[in-house]
C-alpha cells in the first residue's frame, strides 16, 4: 500500500530532483550570465576558466546544433545570447565542471567585453519608445465615449502594481542523462514536461522521441516553472549531449531570484463613470505590462488581463486596452492569477476612487454592480451559474455589526485604526489558448488489483494527485490506497499541456475519469460472464465488491481483476479529453473562452499602528464557490495559501532593481514573503453548488483565491484615511510599511 | 590544517566526520550522509527548511535546540547529538507529523520536515503549553504554499492533545508519547563519552561565534579558511548594579533570562522581534556587536544603556571601551587583530528602569530593521537626569544620538522638549535610500519611534495628539 505524498513529505522521504543521489561521474553546469542589462557581446575571454582544473567544457551559442530558441509561444528567446544581451542574468555561456563550485568559479573567471546599449526598465518609458512585444489589444462593449455624458460622477486615475517573485521553495533544477542512440533523459522541475521536451529537441536538433522528460513532483511552481524551467533543463541537456555524461544544473536562491522572471508589474490608467446611485455606466482602462526582455508568456498573460478587466461586475460600456512593453529585465512570466490580479486591482482602485468622490463606502458600489445570471461579459460570453451575488450575500451574514464595531474602535483609538474591505471574485477557468484545453490519461490495473495512473498533471503541492486518486477511486469504487499516480513522463503521455491555469485536475481528472469508465465497462463484462448475468447494466462495483441488482456477490475486486486477466481482457486504458464548447475569435475579441467561472467574496479586516506604520491583517472571511470538492482539505489549503501569497504581493513583497538593472532584493533576507505572524486568521465557507462543467461537479481552485487579497490594499487605504483624512489616495502596490507611514503623515 | 575531525551522534549513529572546518552541517548531511530530508531553500537562515535539532550538554543537562543547518559549521557539531528529520521518524507518523497531516499543513512538502523539527524543539523546551510561544518556535520556518493556517490548526490541536506539565523529565515523557523515538533515551551517556576536541588557536583564523552572520555573508571563503570557533560561555550576572553579559551569550539565552526580563518588562516581546528562534539559538551578542551592522539590534539596545565592552587580546590582556566608541565608521570597529569581545556590561539604576526599544521592518517579524531605536531615561520627578538614545539604519554605524541626549539632560519632560529632541535627532542622522526604505522614510520613522518611546514610557506627562 502506498503512502500519500504528504506522509512522505512529513517524514522527509519524498524525493525532489536535488535529493536524487548522483554518482561521482555527474558533471555540474552553471551559466555565465550577463552583468549588464542591454548590450552587444564584443568578446568573451574563456582562457582562465578553461585553464581551471576540473572544468570539462564550455559551450556558447555557437555550439548549438539546432535552433537557439527556447520560446514556446514566440521567437526571439535565445538559450544562450549569441550577440545581444537583454537583461542582467541572461545566460551567455555554460560552464561544465566536476563540481558545482568549480562551474561557478569558472563562470566568475570569464571576462566578457560588452558594447553597452541603452537599457529601459519602466513599461511606460518603453511604450513611449514604441518597444512593444506585440501591438496593443482592445476588448470593448457598448460605447464608453458616448456613455460619459450620462454619468453623474467620473473619476480618473493611475495605478501601479509591483512584480512578485515566486519563491517556490525548490529552486530551478534539472538533471540530464545521455541515453543510447543520441537520446536524453531529463529529470526536471518543470510544470511543462512536453514543452521542455519540445524545446530540448529543437535546440539539439533531435526528434522529440529521443528526449524523455520525467517529473516526479515540484517543490512549488506557482507559474514560475511553466515556461522558465525550460532554460535550465535545456542547458543541462545541451551539456549532457555534448559531453555524453550526466549533468546537473541547480540554481541557488539568489541566482534563481536574479536570473528568472517574476509576476509582471503593471501600470494602468483608468476612467470610471457612474450614475448618482453608484451604478457603473462606463469603465475605460489602459494597461501597460512590463514584459521584461522577451515575450515568454506575456501575451497570454496580457490576454487574461483583458478578460478580467471588468472584475466581478457587469458594466454596460467598457473599453480595456492592453499593451505588453519590452524592457531590459528578466522576462516576466506566469504567476498564479496570470494577469488577472493586476487587472482586478485596477478595477477595484477605480471603484475605490469613485466611492471616495461620492462619499460612499466602496462596498456600496461593489454590491450594486455585481454580475447577475445571464449577464454577458464584455467578451461575449454569457454568465451562467453566476454566483457573485450569492457569495456576496452569504458573506454579509457573517459581517453583521462588523462595520459598526470598527467605527466605534476608530472613534476610541487615536493611534490605531481598523478597516474592513470586500473583494468579490469572478475568475474564468480554461487556458485562453483554446488548443491547450486537452489532456490524456493512461490507467493500468495490475493483476493484484493495484492501479497505476499516468496523466499530464504535475504535482507541485496543489494536491492534483489527491484529486486524481479521488476521481479514480470513485469511478472504480476501490480504496484510495490501491491507486498510485505515476510521475509525469513524456514517454507515457504525449503532448501534454502545462499544469497551469488552475485546471490541471479539471482536464486530467476528466481524462482519468474516462479511462476508468472504459476499464469499468470491460470489468463489468467480465463480471457478468463470471456471474452468468446477461444484463450488464445490472452489474455494479461498490467498495471493491461486485453487486448484481444491488445484491452483493462473493466476487471481490481482486478476484475480478484476476478473472479479467485470465480471460485476456485488457487491464489498461488510455483516454483523451478536450474541453467542449470553448472558442475565442481574436479578430472580434469575442467568444466563449472559458469552461466556467469561479466566484466568491472575501472580507478583509486590518489593524494599523498609526504611530509606526505597521499593520496586521487580522482576519479574512471568505465565501467561496468551490463546486463539489474532490478533496476539501486540498481546496481549503489552496484558498488559504493563495490568499496569503496575494497578501504578500500587496504588502511586504517588494522587488527592487538598481539603476543598472541588478536585482537588489535577491534573497529571502531582502525579499520578505509572509511568515506565520503576517498570515491572518482565515475563515472559509463554501457555496455548496454543483458545477456541471467540470469533473464530478468540482471546480478549479488554484488561482482564484489569490485575488481575494486585493481587499488588503483597500482595507489599508481605508485605515490610513481614518487617521489622515488629508491623504490623497494612491494606488501603488505593494503597500509596504514605508508607503503606509508616509501616507499617514502626508499633508496633502 | 583547516580540516577537523568532528565526532558526534547523527540520529542514532555515532560518526566521525573529517571535513573542512567551515563546511556547514546541511552539506554534510545531504551530500555526504545522503540524508536528504533536510532541504535547502535559501542557505541564508531565512526559511527553516534545513532545520535540525542540535543536542548537547549544557550545565549538566542534555538540551536540544532547533537550528538552521545551512549556517551551522561542522566544527560546532562535535560532541553533539545532531538530529535530522530522519532521526525523528518512527514506523508510523509521530503525533506531530500526524497533526500537521490531519490539519492540512502540507502542500508541496519542501518546508514540512523543517516544521516538524521546529515543532519537536518546542516540545523539548517549552515550560508550559502556550500557543504564542509555539507559534514563535515555528516562526523561523517559512512556507510558500499553505498560508500557515494548516500549521496553526496543528499547533492548536497538539497543545490540546499534549498539555505540557513542567516535567523534570521531558525527554522520557516525549518518548512515552511517541513524539521522540526510543533511542533518545541512551543519547546522554553516549555523548558523555566523546572526548573534547582541541582546536589549535591561530592568529589569522577567522573568529566564528554563532556563524549566523559569517555563513550568510561569506560561505565560500569560510569553506577554505582557518576558523577559530569561539568557546561558548554564557553568563548573565548582576553585581552591584552592574549587569555583565558574556559575548558568547546567545540571543535566545538573553531573551529567556529571568534577570533581563525583570529589568526590562517588555524584554521577551522585544527579543522576539529579533531574528527567529533557531537563529537566536546560535547568534551571539558578541557577533551582533562585532558585525557592526548599522541596524544591529543588540547594538542599538545596548547603546542606549551606555554599555561598556570588555575586550581581550590573544595573550589575555583586557581593555575596556565604551560601546558608542567601539563603532567607528561603516563596519569598522575598535578591535585589534586577535582581540575579541569578552563581555558587555552596563549599570542598572535602581528600579524601575525607564527603557524602550522600537523596531520597524518591512515584515514585522524575522526581518532586519528599517529603523530601530532605544531610549533610556532616568528621571528625578519630571526632570530628565540621564538620557541615552540610539538609532539604527540612519547612519553608517549603529548611532548613539549624542546631541539629542545632551539636549535632553536636565530638561523637564514636556511636549516641547520631545519635539525639540526629535528635531535635534534629525540633525544627527544621515540615512541613505536602500532596500529597507528611502531616506525620507527613515527620517520620518525615527521621528515616530522617538515619539513612541516617550509615549510608551511617560504616557501621563505627554499629549499624543500634540506630538503627532
Ligand atoms: C535569518 C537571520 C535573521 C537575522 N536577524 C537579525 C535581526 O533581526 N537583528 C540583528 O541585529 N541581526 C540579525 N541577524 C544578523 C546576525 O546573525 C546577528 O547579528 C548575530 O547576532 C551574529 O552573531 P553570530 O554569533 O552568529 O556571529 P558570527 O557570524 O559568528 O560572527 C559575526 C562577526 O563577528 C565576529 N565575532 C563574533 N564573535 C566575536 C567576538 N566575541 N569578538 C570579536 N568578534 C566576534 C566574527 O568574526 C564575524 O566577523 C540575522 C541573521 C540571520 C541569518
Ligand atoms: S536553507 Fe533556508 S534556513 Fe537554511
Ligand atoms: S508546503 Fe510548499 S513551502 Fe510549505
């Protein structure tokens, strides 16, 4: 019987890539990286590095047999810079040595001569110079230009939201082993095994079937290993292929933080118009996304920004424009929420600004404009099973008297202020690149009745294994400990989509469900024959026993599997799932891009120490529309974890580059993720509802709850206002203790 | 020779490691012993994923603490019981592991072994069951996945399940409750048999106390250098109104000192704002001062107590220097080659001491200060007889605000005096903008902290509204 991953973790017995015992023959690779943000490589002097005892080889772009391109979604992303470097930390060459220390030492010995070019770090400046990853896109409904004249109140403003480092606990790492016949096997900490395979094949000029990528689990991903694990796996693969020896490449925390991309910082301009009662008539927004050096996933992220520009609200006239701006920073990338948090922050800022102007609490505007059943999103999709209002109302019941209590507290406390802010949520589920919404699964039943499942989902702490086991156990009606989820491997599952967009268990769960149903159908046939029953539909398996018309028989699961084998029935099934009814027409920016939406609402309460500018998020109450959970513990953990991660983005997690593009906050002593003291008490209630659009009526949960944390910003803003009514509200996340203190004492 | 031969008990086995003096325990246990349950996620002491228990005889008793193995020099492991997560496992999940599992405290699992180790350390050391202290015991462990609620639920459940009575024989008790495996029974006598290691002293050797700063800043250098591990001799004494603290006293010992807690009523809370439990277990007062970081918390604390340092040269000569003179320019201190800080002392006036320590950082706990400050006041009625004010993060060194102190001397407490003091302080500082905040912020923050000192110490004599 197998233990769950959690049991192994708690015993320190689970294996991550860095835990794999390597032989002394293992070589170690480390990149020589650019120390300038933008420039041309004039010359590299490798002499000293080559002379270092223990250095085995050094490779540059010139050694690449295939294409020097690692971008999935776009071109222009080099594995090793061939001519031009675009950011500090960009690999220029790869050192291969007998120990990791030697490889690093070798990199430090290389002398690179650059011709320095102008470097730009700010999205708006890049925009001014026309440095765009792609032309801007606009989603629109109604006509904002005509609508302004009907508005009683119009407010304009600007917002900023900062970058965020993933801080997955396991840093980027890969092991590459040369196989016979030019093949390679990679053990990589990637969310995208198939993409990694594809890129390695492309770079090394090999057919994909010669490259096997295997992923046992990740120590956290959060999007940071969706696109950006590829670089390290490919460098290791290149070195292993060239040297024909196994190669390990592992980044330390500060290297990882310095070389890899983050959540995109956004700058935005908004204009919102409302009638006198607070009904939003028009909303216009322009987003400037700081993409960093290359496209990476920026355009897909930008698209999701556009999909979530309107938040959880119905707005009859809306125009959202977004542009991805190229700067000389490490390419920013996927991070839980994928552009949606940045969009919703602006929407909430606009509402907050309008409320301020109207002398209302923002919740008055929020509530009036929540999406209703049957409303159309501005991108053409109809809101079905819309639960924005239901979750808002259920949450209100838990807040009775709360605003009153806070007002009283603030009256009696001069140096401390409390505030409460609400955040309604609506998040679309599906890859917005429609073709990615596919998955397959391979299920084996062994003759002892134990079950092995392979699929395209990568376990990274989000509990997808638990959920897949739950699906299989339910369909086959067997004990969960009979089921094992195998590593994610490109030889067992081909062409898998990344585990991302919150729908790893939606897609793969459906594929597993179908495969198990196929097996069940043939097992029923075997049972019918064994029990001499003609009506196959009368056969049922329940808790590892065969029933005929609800009457238990003596035939157990194990015996049934034995009979199936002896009667030469296949005990393996392969299944494929593609999400139905989704499409999007980019020429019209309209369609049905999502399988469904996740709704919910959160209330965040903060206390602010107005003398010192310190604050505490005391409590977060959440009503979450989670469907019929496949694993309640997992879903609760995802909500709690996402909330706290979002809280970090809005409070203490501040990414600072110096003027030359070097990351200053490059370790955990400088970059502060929430600790146990910073984490609030979190109370979650679920809206118990079905979701016909996903496996066994469940709902995706990974990303959406991160956005509940947006209310933290506005709760803090309210608390500041309670102390300093003169403060001109600014929307500039994260709201660090520094910004809070300066706001508390700013006199206009 | 910069190798040592350290003998210790690793989980249940006695081992002798012939390794570089400056190798850290994490590399030894992961790379040489292939015990991969301890994870590395930062190597700067910030995350706790590498936590291990270090057990050793202290004053005749076997004491265990959780420490960060990424900053633990192997030289410090000799004669100890080093326990990794593997050494806590029994056939079934132990009650701590079970509680974390049942309460949903595990996601990607990379932090999980570290949490189990830290929680075990709490059970080994806690006097009474107290949730705040349990939380503090795991506050050096970060988790990026779970949001900590699962951990908190587990802590609450465990405290209910296992009320800790101040048992004399905690180890035995924990073995009976299956929180510790049986083999812990026999560790004490086995450790007693390991002979003491003599390290030859060397003029050029880098002095290592707790190593919590050195191994963050210069791990590569240390791996290849001569090191001199300073002996631990932790003493906090009070004689004739002189409080003396030996340099090797750890910050955790300091925090738990009944003497200091009685002198400074807020002491424990203030110390909890400094680093984390496992770092405090290793970090010493001497290291904090010698390090001379402009925001060193102990430096700021003791500057406001007008502390004196006792310095001792290699041949045993001692001299005394005022702490405020010890810090010269950025990271330059009044310390000759081979000289070490032996102790620190300050005079305690008759009770009650008016003393306030303030610290604000980006993250409230386990973070380096943006600005910190301390104030000591001695009053005669409402007149200031003596004032010592210090501030960190506002200059190149931990700063004693001499002009402000001189101004305050002899003044009757009033709002105006405080305001004036705040203004004078502004003329003494020269903060720079960096990751910890802009110069503008640091100026404002110091103003606030000085006001906070006075409001905290003399609430009845001042008007908060007017001071703001
Ligand atoms: C995660 C983490 C959090 C931290 N948080 C804080 C914090 O909140 N506040 C804070 O102030 N600091 C903090 N620190 C910094 C630091 O660890 C402490 O200042 C600590 O007190 C240093 O003591 P140590 O014994 O470990 O010094 P070591 O690292 O051993 O030594 C530091 C320096 O002092 C010298 N030295 C040590 N002892 C003596 C002596 N007796 N005489 C002469 N020289 C000596 C050493 O040669 C070395 O140059 C933190 C560190 C970490 C890793
Ligand atoms: S690895 Fe993070 S504290 Fe040691
Ligand atoms: S479970 Fe992933 S870091 Fe804690």
